[in-house]
C-alpha cells in the first residue's frame, strides 16, 4: 500500500482523534516460546505502524505508545494485569501479536470501561496490505450486516464438508454480531483485517438445559493437521470423541481431556471480505468464508469460559472445505448460503 492509502485506511477504520491515547501492543518470545521469522517481521511491522501513527498524531495532536509483554503461548489466554491497566487507560488499542489477545481486549471493553476501543491483529502479515486490507470496507460493512441478520433469523445450520462429513449447528438462544472494519467509537472491537459475522451456538449450560433442553449441535467436524485428518465427533455442542490413529489425534485427545471446557463448540463464523485469500493464516483465512471454533465463547456473547479459542477455517482452498452451508430459519424456510465452498455474495 502507498503511504496515502495507508493513512486513508487508518483514518477510515480507526479514526484516531485529537487528545486520544493510542496504544500498540506486541508480545515477545521468552523461555521455551521460541521466535520465528513471521513473528519477528510482525514486530517490525508494528514499529512501522507506530511511526506512521506518530506522524499522524503530530498533525491531529494525539499520543502514541508501544508496549511489549511476554507472550502467553496460546491464543486468548489472559495477558498480564499491568497490560490490562494500560488498555483501560487508552482510547485506541492495536494488538499486533503472535498469540491472540482478543478475549482480554473484550474483557476490558465489555466491563464498565467507557473510553477504549480495540483492534486485534494476531499473526497479521505485511503482505495483507495487498489483499484483505485493500477491501472496499463500505461493501464489507453491508455484507457483514446482511449476514448478521441472516444468522439472527436462523435456528440452525446444516454443513457438509469435502471429507463427506456433516454437522448440524444449533443457533437458537444466541445473538449474532458483525465485524466490518470499523473501530471509531468507544466500546467497539474488531479483528483486522475485518469482514465477518458470527454467532455462538446454543451451548446448553447447566442452567439452560432445564429451560431449553439439550443442544441440537451434532455431527462430525473434520480437521486436517498437516497431512493427518482428525475427526471430532460432536454431540450436545461438545466434542465427545476423536477419530484418528495418528500422533495428532492422540495429542488432541489429551488436550481436550485435560480441560473439558475446550471441547465446547464456540462459534459459527462466515467471512465476507472479497479481497481476502487463503494462505494458511487464520486471521485472513477466516475472512474468506466458513469457520468454526472450539473453546471460550464468552467474548462472543456465549456462556462458556475456557483457556483457548481456536478457529478452524473451511473456506475454498482450505485443506478441508465446507462445501455447503444451509441456514434453517425460524419459519422453516432454508437458505443455501455457501455453495461449492464459496459464500453467495448475491444473497447479501
């Protein structure tokens, strides 16, 4: 992107204002959490953005700071308390991290904090300035709102995968929200690059079961880890069995057994950024199309708290594709929103 394009992006999406405090966050490797080239380049990217924000800040009279903290080692594990305090005292927070800090950022925003808005950019890459960053965010906003309305009108989703597996997701008793690339007012939170709408499935917590019954989320969620296909058997919105004889299947069996809350199906998301491409980077991949997550859901208006939130992307060109997704509406009608692994923009 040209400097002029980047400045326009900053003003359109983040809108830093006179008198505000802008805070950049980066996590750093330590002990057994080893550095890598992309992580190093991300920290350099954060410095470049920091300098550009400083330049804009000189004209608009806002301040900019950059804080480092030791990496947590897993996505959405709480970040240090001293960094939380820095977030609370900032107007705009931009986290360019290796491990997602989204749940911590949302924790601040969803409490009584009245000044902070936040941008989570875990594993962002500079090359995205040529793809998802360049989207027409006025269109992305329209697509995301249309998807949010569709998800809110749906009671369920039927998904077929390229592996021949299928999954039904119960979408009752939860509220969808969209993320369209706008973070200009206190209380707003986005992942960036942006462009998606999502909804937490009905999780059937202990206090909900008596009133609503069990969750209808049921089926098989296939996941490809390098060249090993692992299948998660799901019932009542929980992963109850893992099919696979390889090393990763055994590893994930232990992973879910260690902390059962990790097995919660936490999100049904649909990306709607036409410029996003699949490269293996979840931050951008999930903006292409279908993604499903397990673990924590509280930061997405759900009920389950865990120590991880892991998205698995099923868009076109992913190792496993979600070949079709059909929404079942409250009136019994159906909409095939994803066909041939691609989102139908003509419906939005």
